[in-house]
């Protein structure tokens, strides 16, 4: 989901990392399913980095 959103925004991993205040290597790990993420970090990446709102549904 993150990779798709980043590509739709026409951003590189490095550009997204800079906008979201994180590192390119962290974005890469997340996109490849090899990293854990806190909810607050996920929200920051989407809202600050991709200028998108994120919604959650709990079942």
C-alpha cells in the first residue's frame, strides 16, 4: 500500500523519507515488508510525506 501510494505521488523513497522525517532505508524496509511500524509513524508518512489522510477500521 505504501509503495503504491508513493508511486502515485511520483516520489522516490528518498523524497518521501525527507518529507516524512525518516530515512530512505526505513521506507525501503516498510515497502518490502521487513520492518515494523508504529501507528504514529504510519500516519506521519501518509499525512506529511504523501499529503494523504489515513483511515482505520477495527473489526
